[in-house]
């Protein structure tokens, strides 16, 4: 399965991260833009009357989304913020819904190329008047390893427990959700220019999974967003 393959590659990148070259002390400011071919599948219900009888999976048509990101680094500390803007997806069954994500993280480098992170994740889904808005803390590890020359490999793993608001009316869907993130890819460094210290081009694959507890009885509802990414990062 693709999730297992990407997780394995990310783990390999993290294991090799200690071989990455040393970084200068900074401070660095980086601005990035990622193009993500997002494929979203989420859970819904098979209903009869007003009774939910079973969980079903609903797939949305894949969509290219732009995800801007900002990161700051000083010595061994790094902070980052990225936002997936509110985007409307059309489902193959004829319905539609919007999705928005915010990721904010602080990390500390244990060694060159390997950092532990702790962050905040919020996902906002809307389907008409219905809102599903899990948020919470996510712990992770990120690494990059040189492949020689201008090429390197990067990987990231994250895990957290997100909770939805427990107030807000009947339109707010209330669940706790286990969150898992895996990302792996290649990066290529371009020569510095007059105004930019470093340009980096990236290409990879990103998978994030939300498993909502007791979505129907003891069953968990699975929400997966995955796809290939292309990015450009300018470091000042």
C-alpha cells in the first residue's frame, strides 16, 4: 500500500539524517509555496429515515491546491507555519464540501538534519451547515540527508490526537480523532542569487490520516488526504 511505502521511505530518510551536512547558525527566514495534488476521501453515513445504518467512504475529485509556508530558524531552533486555504472539493457522488488546514510547529535540532517538533494542527471541514473542526497538538520528527551534490532526501512523521469543539449547536460534528502524517521527497538546491541566500526545489508525496473515534457505534471513520507535491522555497 502507498501509505506503508511512504512511511518506510520517510523512516529511511530520518535514519540517514545524521549524515546531513552542518548548517550555519542563522538566523534564516524561508518563504515557500507548495503545489499539492490533493486526493481526499472521507467518511459518510448510509441512512434510512433519520437513522445512520452504516459508515461509507466518499471520494472527492483530486484537486491542485497551493499551500504557502513560512519558517524561521535560529541556531538549533526552528518554527514554521503553513496554511491550506479554504478549498471546495467536489465528491464523486455529486456532493461537495470545503476543507481548510493550519499547521504551526516549533522544533529543536538534535543533530544536523534531524529535528523533533511539537505543533498545533487544525482541520476545518464544512458540508452545508455541518461543521467538522478537529484541532490539537501534534508531535513529529523531520529529517534530511544529503545524496551528494545539490540533491538531498527529506522525510517527516507526525502523530497527534485532535478533538472537535464540544459546543456550537447540532451542526458541529463532535469526535476525537487520531492524526497521522507521513511525507517523503527529494530536494534540489539552486545557487544563491543577489537577494536570496538559497533556493530549494522539492518534490514528494504527502499522506495525512484522521481516524475519528466512535463515528458509528464502535466504528472509526477514516479521513485521508494524500498526493504528490512540488514546492519552491526561498531562504533569506
